[in-house]
């Protein structure tokens, strides 16, 4: 039975991250959005405080990994969603800009060799801010990750990469990117490989940083690989991991396993955005709407719907995170919570704008959150993809034809 009570450790982390979001993130959020960057001095300060965007310790559930021996129940995935909600409540763009391995952490942590884990995850220290990144999306392969066209040609001592990646969070500033490429397009998913490409590698460049409607303070990069040589030791997991054994993962499976752990985190960010919009709207309604009038009662109904949606999305997200913590396969639940949270958060921000009227579109935080939240039903797989993932697993559970 899933427990919906936070442990003392979770409550402590929630309180600490809320304090940080309120006192460190919120004060710079609007200016960072306007300037389209987070000040390096601020990033350096929080890095020295030991605050990182590091998802490398959070992993998706897998029934095959369950142990018959009783151990202390892991809490890392639930801690991740609790802390992430608070950070996004402060500002999602700044939360995504925090130093650390970011979305590149889970594939290195789950699929990397011991040497690769030490080499790539060990660089995130307090001496200076560093980032990791996850490079999967391409101009013609976003929702359908099986269609990536970036190639990896085997040569003596390594691989030559050629291709393009787009919409990569922190991709230009990252010390390394986990890059997905194919050794043979005819092999489909089985031909995909994951590489760790380090910044400064000849043939690897950041073509541009995108200008965006939302999450403006966070870097979203376009990466280009032109005859980029990547040594064998940077093939994630090593050659043995990609053998023809059907039980061995392909690069595609590495990518999908990453989503099982990161989709609840993305859902938690959407919930944090929705909560911030809801709380600000409540304060304005209390101050500006005449008590007991018709408009006040209409506003109360909308606010009630907003709070209900936040609670429902949060419980779905906590369930997906709990399943990962106890070792249960959670791909369906991760897809569901991500789809619901993204859709509900967009709706909640829209209702906030509706209730605030002109105030909501006058440079206030809800207007910013409305711009920020749109991408949450797009990245980490669109809502249509989440529905497809959910349907396939439901069909399999009920032995229906897919």
C-alpha cells in the first residue's frame, strides 16, 4: 500500500527547499526572466552552498531489481519530487539552471561503468558551477525517439558522430552531454547508442541558444556534431552493454528508462508552477473581490477547482515516485502523472489569468508562470506520447491487441 505521508526527512527537505525558493529564487526570478539569464554570481553562490540539480541518484522502478531481503525503503525519488515542486514554485527556469548533472545524471548513474560514473559525476563539486545535459531531441525526432538520425560510425579507438540536437537544456554550458546516436538506421532501436560527449571535443559545438516564450532564464541549446570523434571509453556502459542479447539495453532503452525517473520530476515542476499561480491568485481575490458578491462566489468555485487539480496531480506524481523507490516498474504511472500535471498546470495558470484580469497580464508573476508552464505538456514527451505509453501498458495488462 502506498503511503501518502511524508517522512521526517522529506518534511525537512521540503521546508529547506521552500525557504531557499522563497528567499533566494523568488527575489531574482522576474529580473532573470527579463534578462534571459541567471546571474553567474548567484549560480556560483548556490553551488558553494552545495545546492545542485542532480538527478543521478533518482532511478525508475524495475521489478527485476526487487530484492527478497528486507531493506530500508529508499526515499530518493519521493524526495526529488517534493524538493522539485518547491524549487519550481520559486521559478522553474532558475530551478532548471542550477548547477549539477541534471537530466544527464540518470543515464550515467544507471548505465555507466564504474569508471564513467566516477569520471563524469565526480566533477560536480563546490569549486565552481558545472552542468551535465541530456541530448536526445532532433529536428525530425522528438516525440518519436526511435527515429533519431544522428550517426555514430565505428572507427579505430572510438566513433565519429555526425548530426544535430535541439532543445537541449543547459546543453551549451554543460561539461558533458549524454548524446544518443545510431550506428545503423536500418537496425532501428537496436542500433542506438548513448555517448558522453565532453565540452571542447573537436567537431562538437553549440550552434545557438534559443529565444523562448517561457523558461527564458534557462539555456536551451542547439548542438551540432561534425565528424566529432568520441573515444570508446565514452560509450556509455561500454561495448558489452550493447550486445545482441535481448536482455541487454540499447541506447533507446537507456533513453526510455531515464524518462521513467525524470517524468515524475517534470510533473512535480508543473505542480510547483500551478501552486505558485494558485496562491498568488488567492491573495489577489482576497484583496480585490468584494466579499459575498457574485464575482467572489464565482472566483471561489474556480479556486476550488484549481486546488483540487493540484492535489490530484500531486498524488499521481507521488505514486509514480513511490513505485520507483520500492522497485516497481513505473513507466505507465510516470507517463500518467506527467500528462495530468502538465495539462492541469496549464489550465490552472489560465484560470489565474482569467481571475486576475488586467493585473494578470501586467508583468506579474502569474503572467510569467503562464508562459513558463506551456512547455510542460511538450518536453520529456508530449501529452500525446504519454497517452500512447499509457495505452500500450494498459493493453498489455489486459492482454489486448496493441
